């Protein structure tokens, strides 16, 4: 430990752990138009047209694609925002989250 050799009764331990990051994952489906997936990725995740196209095509071909990583609150709110945006247009597009590692 980094506190070996120091007097821990007078020197409080400094907590330096960073919050765990969470992945936002885009899931493929058979109904949402490709152009709409790209639009959502650009609007919610601030991607360029090129980045958004690459992520959309990866999900389309492989079934899923990691979009980005954030702290848990941000990952969950972005996944909900993106999924709800699709729902307002009647599309089944889904974004999920999972902790990294
Ligand atoms: N598979 C959809 C289609 O062929 C397009 C699509 C791509 C949907 C990626 C969701 O995450 C997705 N219209």
C-alpha cells in the first residue's frame, strides 16, 4: 500500500479511485432505417457523419456495437434519450448500457 511507513492514525488515507465507466451499446434490429440510426448517433452522441455510419454498419453486420463510454449516470441517460427518440418515431431501435470490465 502507498501508506506503508506513514502514520495513518494522523494522516487520513486519500481515496483516488476513479468511477467505473459504462459502455453504451447500439443493438441491431430489422426495422429502423439506417439513416435514422445515423441521425440519432449524430444528435445524441455528437458523432460525425462518418463515425456514425461506421458504428451503425458495425451494429448492422455484427448485431451490436459499442457507441461510447461514460460514467454510469451519463451512459444511462444517453441510452434512454436515444431509445426514446426512436420510440417517438415508432422505431424499435435500442441502446443499452453495461459496466466496463
Ligand atoms: N438493420 C437495419 C436495417 O437494415 C439498420 C440498423 C442498423 C438498425 C443498426 C439498427 O443498430 C442498428 N434497416
